[in-house]
């Protein structure tokens, strides 16, 4: 695409001329930690802390061979437990002799010149600083304590004495967080930054809480607000914004491994986005985290679960699935349960439990048996190992939104009102005496009678395979979501298995006549070829014994093949075109006079759309007459006005229909046709029209209601076993649901199900869940958690930078009722968060990673926030909550490169209109080819659980910001904003652009650079107007034709320059 060639060199020229930092070179990775020698000197005389100083050495250098995995140990000596570490050695002596380094064999072995431990090839040797740490620990008594993360959370007292204000910081800024941080900051002697400017604060807080930049109006209002609580009220406003829930959901969906496709083989679309929207709502409603946890892990097991609680269990269904030919069911059943177990371990406990799937964990106290005891909670999941490449592999539920429920109620009320109005009309009729003779009815021509189009016939009871979604087994769709043969909606089924939608009980049965036939229209989609299609007709006398089948006559087992109960009618119709399937009623055993009150539409697998079903019959006028008579009879009975009829007619009407006899039925039919129908025909027509429109409206509403995957267990639990080396076909010892012995026990007599597991995780005595959650929330605001390894709180994880603060926050979180918003508020109102982020030489040298927090947070924004910020400042962002995934710009051919022909995601079809500019949270996530504009900035594939994204800085990121269609289009619209609302002079417009993109006015030297670049670009485009037009054609949105193309193009590159600065992509 040529606009890329235009934009790139000019944008590079802008950056070069400006002397500004490209985003791809900003916010570099963490610098190396201080050298071992320096670290050793710093702590030479300090007391050695076992968990902080010693356990990491033992875990990293010794536990591979002397750890939890018994299969890897050749001696009783082990360094993951006190008993194993102090055991007498086989050759006599002890590895560790408290207080006596000389007698401690460990020190001899790790410093042995010829055969040091660990052996060559089994790990890196200990550094001198590490050996010295072990020596001093032994010398100080070799105190052994349990792993800090497995100890119960005990709330420490808040350190007394307020930190001394510095750099203009106000005492009222400080909260309990700062009291804990102050201890180490004071000891470090580092200079502590004062409060950031108000412009910096509102930008930082708005991004961290909503993922979007503040508007100039919001900045101005905050700058003018001199009240002492101005910042607190800003935070409260941001926490109340619906954008807050969207921001928090971004982090959670990484952990939940949310995606819009199955992830393996065909990687077809799946419907689970209502779960994503549930997450957004849960955060916006401030659902307590314990409830948030229980509902996701086991909402289906709660007493009388609500729809929302069922939708929440989509967390368990987010794992990748397959339906690849040749796959083995049991292998994938095991894989899914293993994935769910690993995800729960990482998300809620911060443990790498998956390391124990093949053997005992090498480092943490988790045996293989304990892993499979956790796995047993997911062993009985009801979802099939093969997903059928279906949109809704069972189980699933309809996820009707409150507005849809309200609209359904309104439509049903209107139907009831119309039926009441018709009954009232009938109640007021005056009836003539019965005529002595009646003229016979002339025979009608054969014609189509549509019985099922946009709605089912009156009285019909819809049924079907619930697990395939829809309303009572019927999944309606509008024309916007697929081809429709007649009317406004059709119905569909996409399944790997046999499925059907059917109804019975129509109150006006169709009476078969000689030569009648039944028909339906079908449309077979690519990627979903059925084995067979069947049309079934239900009669009052014989039920479901009348069937025609197209395709493999043995694929659907109903009836007896080659008889009227399963009559072959040929092959399947062509794909991707509407085909009318028709069968004479006589061929499937239906005789003239038989009453038909139901139809069934059945398929063996595949993706089939259905529409416009009915009969070709000479009875079309009679059927309308019958419908009118049925409605009239019901109205007379309801209003009790039969006494107004001629006595002989009232007597017939008072009898049950099956007891009237031919004479009585004939007399009633003739009287209705001659004496009643002429009176009610006009009103019945309007009645039928009104009810048809309302029922069609309900069908259209049903077509908008999504379905979503949920979790269910089999009624009979499956047996679970330890799998030797993790191999699905090598079960050994049977296990039962349970938890690791290193953690608190389950309640006695608790059911062995996911609900017990979920409640155990959020029990206040659980040592991990609150710590892990608090740490990840801290990470969201500061870029790094108090425990850097937020995915690993085990022996291999990092010691907390501030352990007492972590425990205080965890305890406070539990005591607050697991109040998530209160935790965010506490963190972002702390002085630590509000500090200026500028780094001085002393700070950089002593604390390059800012673990002591002498300065405020500074890190590159994540992928979604960068894209959303570009859309926001350009005025393109569409802030609409929820809905199915959207497909914004991406380069051609990416899906095709990984797609199978039969996949419904083999070809990328870009959206248009508002969908192009939705928040990135709503971008359709194809797992085998994730959104490239997000992957470029380190978004994960969502194939597995991720709780800590990497932050890379690459030239590709800078090139994407300069050349990706989304960013060029955003630059074009930002330029239009500058030209139309930014004032009349270059200076005014450039200042407005700076305020929009960076939240502040430019400094004088910055303004000078921007002015110089603008003049150069203006000159370039004046000399080459075609280049200006080409640049302004990038993107699907129309440009403002009222703007001068040269000016618009020049400001477009200035807008791109502003969005390529380090400050734009950094929080």
C-alpha cells in the first residue's frame, strides 16, 4: 500500500529533525542488579534473613538435585525442608552445623576446587558472595524458617512516625503505604522526589485507572481545583468511570487466557465474549474479589445460580481446544484439565503447579500426586474433548442482557394487549341465525403456505438441543449476521453432532390435502458440511413418523430407512446458496385429512441456515379460515359469550372438538364461514398482522441475544489418576480432589468439587490468594510488583521488596471485604504513586529499577493503552461498552497464512464504521494470529495464562506507530482537530496538539522544533500535492474536504510526530 511508503520517510525525517526520542527507543528494560561483590559488601555485617538471602541460593543452586522431587535425589540430603537439610550424611557429619561453618560440609563442597557442587552441567557454581552469605548464615545460627509465601498472612503494625516531607510533598499525601516504604528509603539515604505536577498526576492517574489519556477539559478543571481533596476526588471520579472496568479487564483477560477462537487446528470462532463483558461489569460494580473468584471457578455449583454466575464460569472455558481429525479424546480431555489446573495455580496462588504434572515439583512442595489431586477438580468437566469446530461447543447458555429482557417483556405485553383487544371485539359481535343452506366452497389453486418464517405459528411450543444455544433450542439470526431467504430473520445450527430445532402444538393445525407437499429452505455454510439434513412432520394421529432425508440416509437414525419414517430424497444441496427441499406428504405417509401441528429441522453436524418452511397446498385459503376460526373460538370461550350464538351452534361449540362428529363440525364450520367470518375478517386480518409483527420482533430480538460457553460437570464424576510422566495413556495411582499439604487443609466433610476449591482459595487463612492479588494490582500501577515474579511465589520466586507492606496490604484487602476499588484507591493516593518520576544520578546508580520507590512510576504503556490513546486524542474512539469482538485494521494475509480452507477464520474481513475505532479490549482475538498491532507491543497470544507481560523496545514498534494504518488515520484526524478547533495560528494549533497528546503545553524549545518541522513539511507537500492527497487517503474514514490538503497533510505528520514521542507512549 503506497501510503506506507509516503508516511515512513517523512515521519522519520520529522523525528530526526525534531531531535526527539522515538517510542521504540524509550523506557528501556530493567538495568542489571548491583554486582555480587557490591551486594556482599553492603550486607557484610547485616543479619542474614533465611527467606530473603539463603533460600534463593539453595533453590537456584541446590534444589534441582536436592529438592522436592524424590526421583532426582540420590541421598536423604535435601535443601527444601529443615529436616532434610540437617540430616546426618551417609559418610558422617552434617551439611549444615548451626554456628560452625568449619564443620559444615556444605561449605566444603560448594568451594571444592576439583569437584564443586553443583556438579558441572547441573547448574552454575556459587558466586563468592553467595558462599559468603551461606557462611554468615551458618555462623549466625542457621535459623530455618518456612517459606514466607506459605505462612499465614499476619497484619503487621503500621510503622510509627510520619515520613519527612521532601521536595514540596505535603504531609497529608502520606498513607500507610508510605509509612512502610519510608523505613527502607530512610535507610538507603537516597533523595526522595517530591510530588509530580498536577498535569503529570492527572495523566498518570487517568491512564493507570482507565487506560485512556485525560482530555484538555479534564486537565484544565483539575489544574483550577485548588481544594485539598482535589486529587482524591479525581481518583474517585476515575474509579466510577465505566472505562475503569475496561482497563481492569485487560489485565484479567490475559490471566484468564481469553480469546475469540478455539486456538488449535481450524481455530474457528467461539462465542464467549459475554464472559469478557461480565468481567468488565464485575470490576465496574466493584464485585468483591472473593465473590469474583468463586463465581468464575464454580458459579454453576452455587445454589440456584443466576445467569451472571453461569456466564462467569466462562473463565474455565477459555482454554484452547481442538477438533482435529485423528485427535484422541482422552489425550485432549487430560490436556484441558491440566491447563485449567495450571491456570488456577498461577492466577490465584502464584505457583507453577504445572511443573508437577510429570514429576514432583523440583523446587516447591508440590508432589505429582498433589498436582493430580488438584487436576481431579477439573477431570469431570462436561465439555467434549473435540469442540466440533463449533461456535458453541456445549455446555452454553443464552446471555440475555437486561435491556433485552425488558424489551421481550414489552413485546409480550403488547401481544397480550392485542389478544385482549381482539377478544373484546369478538365479545361485542351480534350473530345471525344459522342459514338453512350453504353454498359449497370453490376449489382453490395450489400455492405456498409459509408456516414458519420470522416466527413460529401461534401456539407452537419451540424445543431443540439446548446445548447448541438459542431460545428453547432455536437460534435466530438477523440478516446482518448471515443470509436470510425470506423476511428479516432465519434460524441456524452449527454443530459437530446431531442437532435439531422443532415445535409441536400449533393451535391451528394444517389439514393435509391430496397432492400437498412440505418444504423448507436451507443454506449450508463453508467449513460446516453436514452428513445429512432431515425434515420431519408431526401429525396429531401418528406423531413423528413422517421424515425425508437428504445426504447420507444412515447419518440420522430416526425411523426406518427407505420407509416413510426415513425416506431418502437425494444428496445434499450445494453449499453457500439457498436451496428449497421439498417432499410430497403422501410419500412420507401423511393422508388427506391428517392434522399437522409440528415440524422438525434436523442435521447431522455442520453449519446449516434454515428459513421459510411450509406447505404447497390448495388449502391456503382454508388454512387462513381455520386460523380465524381458532382465534374466534378461543375468544368466545374466554369471554363466555357463546350464549349469544344460535342455540344449535352454541351446543356444538360447547362440546370438545373430538366429540362434535362430522355433522356438528360441518355445521359449525359452515356457520363460521358464512355468518361470522364476514364480520371479523377485517379485524382478524389486522389482529393477525399485529401479532405477526410482534412475534417477528421477538424473533429479531432473539437473534441479537448472544450465547456463551459455560462450565458444567458430568453427573457422574470421572476417576482421576496420577499420570506417569504426564502421559494421558499411562495412569497409575488413583487420586481424589484435594489440595497440597503445604497449604491449609480443606474443611472437613466439604464436597469434592470446584466450589470447595474456590472457597478454599478465598478463605482468609489461605496464605497466597490475597498476597498474589494485591501484588498484581501493585504491578498494574508501578510496572513491577512488590514481588517481581508475580507468576511465581514459590521457592524460585523473588523475595518481596517490602514484605511487611505486602502482608499489610493483603490483610487489609481481606478485612475490607476483598474491596478491589478500595485497594486501587489506596495505592494511587499514596505519596509513592504521586511522586515525580524524574530520575537523578544517585537514584539511577543505587536503585536503577526503582524498587525502593524514591521516585514515581514510569513505564511504557501497554499495547491496548497506546492504540486507545491514539484513537482518543484523534477523536475517533468509540466508547461503547461490550459486544462481540471487532476487526480493526491489520495487514493482509495474516489469517490466511495460518488458516485452513474450511475455517471460518481463514480469511480476515475488516470491519467498517464504528467497529474500526472501538477500544482495543474488544478486538477480535484469533489465537493462532493475534492482533498484530497489539502483539507488536508485547500483547500475548492468549493461548495460555499470562499475569506479567514483557516490555520490549524494538524498531518495529516505532515503525508501527509511524506507518500502521490505524495510527496514520489517527494522525490525520488529530491534524483535523488541530486545524478546526486549535485556533488560527500555527503556535495555537501546535500547543493544542501538545495538550491533546501529552496533557501539557510545550516548552519554548519544543515549540521551536515543532514549528521548524511544520514549515519543512508544508514546503514538501506544497511542492508535491499528490503526496499530500495520498497521505490523506490512508484509512477508511473520509477526510474533511473543507481543509486545505497541503495544510492537512503537513499537520498530519506533526500529529504523527507527537504520537511518536517517548512521552506519548509512557506513563
